[in-house]
C-alpha cells in the first residue's frame, strides 16, 4: 500500500481566495509560536475521523464524543494563545461549530430528536461543521505555512480548477 504524502501549504494556499493576508512574503513571517499552535491543532485534527470519514463509516455516539474532544482541545488552545484575531478568530469559529453541532443533535431524550430522524439531523449538522472547519483550517494553514494530511485536506475549499473538472 502506498503511503499518502502530506499536502504542502502552497497547494492549500492556492485553494483559498479572498484572504487579504500575504502568505510568506519578504516582509512577513509568522511567529514560530503561532505556527506551532496551528501545527499542533492540525496534528490533533488529522486524527479526528468525524471531520473527513465517509458518513456510512461513522457511528453517532463516537462522532459526538469526537466533537466534544475537539471542542475541549479548541478551548484549551484558546486559553494558551494570545488575542491575535488572525489566529483566535478561526479557532473560535471552529469551537462555535462544535457547539452548534452538539446543540442541533441534542441528547437522546431531546425534543429536537422528535422532529427528524436522528441520523439525518446528525449527518446534516456534521456536514455543516465540516464545511466550517475546512474553511477556517485552510485559512490557518495557508497563513502559517502548515502542511496537512490528504484526509483532513479533503474538507478544504476546492480550487477553481478542481471545481471545473
């Protein structure tokens, strides 16, 4: 079996449009501590199947536990980093996406579970959360020059030429 290689940040940066922050210009290099924060976050999220595995391979309670762990990790990171909006903003957005997922899926006795079949509501909420994570992770990885494994990069926005194919 062939080992998958990490996707270089230059390829990730090509997928992003509308970001006004330059990517590694002559006059700007991200501080190593911020880059390290993003690298550790990416390493943690690369092992979260809930973000990229096919829906038919997921089991609801495991997904919910994984989302709880992601929310806890994002909160821990926020406690440890400075109030740099370029770094903190996307992390807060991802944490809010976790909360929204958990609010929408609810616990088994929740009245929300009566409105829709649990699986349909969970897959819808999970897809929405993946989209938010993909956008904000791509922004962070391109801004701080962090490589990402292909599985996690699968939730990143597609480049224009990839969409046209």
